[in-house]
């Protein structure tokens, strides 16, 4: 089924599905957490952020109002670097959306592109090979192909491949990750989130 737009309710459930995917991967994210400190808590921190969204966020008619509620909930429950970066990304996304009741693929791609700098501002010294790199590459892919896909199923499937490529590259961009032969835990959590959204959009899961 072609999905040409997201309304507030559809966006709300998509984000919850993304959060559920992160929570399901919590233990693995903790195991591969070696940067910036090997304290095995990235999964716990990101899952805490997602649970805060599930507890506090509400769906509204417009995607902007819905995402504002989601962003506020994420900020309230954000833990650790990855949780804070993710929450700030959602804040940026909520600010960049226009007050429409239907969010097209093009509008979504443009808002995501403009939201990434908000996430970067949450870090004093942004490092490449982290969650920020995957956010950047995913956003660039969405923006580059925003006129090519009018169906969210196609757009997300296409952009997920770019996010996966970017995720794999984190293991060589940072020496700590290369030494441990793992990808960045925060980046993997963000990839899980996108994958969860795609599963909901494509399958209603």
C-alpha cells in the first residue's frame, strides 16, 4: 500500500515503533558500547529516552504538534550523550516542520535535513563515526532523493540502506571501535530507530 503522507497519529505510532526497536536492542547496544567510554550504558540510556516518549508523548492531528510532544518527552527522559543527541534531533525536527496536517515525503526529508544541526549543537566536540555521522548520511540521502519518492515505503527502504552503510563505516572511523571490531552503539541505536519506523510504515508492525 502506498503511503504518501504522515498525519499526526501515523507519525506518533511510527515513532513508538522506532522506540520499541531500540528498547528491544538495549542489551546488545550496551555490549558494544566502547566510545567515548566503555561504560556499557548506551542501550540503557537510549531505551530510557524511548520509554519516556512512550509514557509522556501524545498524538495530535498535526505532525508538528505531535512531534513537539514527542520531543518534550524525549528531553525529559534523555540520558547519556546518545539520548541527549537523539532528543535534540527530535527538538530540531519538531521546530522545522510546518503546521500542516499532512506531511509529505519531500517535507519530511527537508525537515530532517534541517534538524541534524540541532543535534550537533548538543555536543561540545562532535566526533565523526558516531550517531551524528549516521544522522548526517541518512538526512543527506533523504534530502538528495526527496523528489524521487512520493511513497514513504520506498523512501524509507531506500534511505535505510544508506544508514546501514554509514553505520558500518563507524567501525573504521574511530580507532576505539576499530580496535573492538564493533560499530558505534549510539549509531546502531539510531539505525534501530529508523528500522523500527520503516517496519511500521511498511508493514503496520
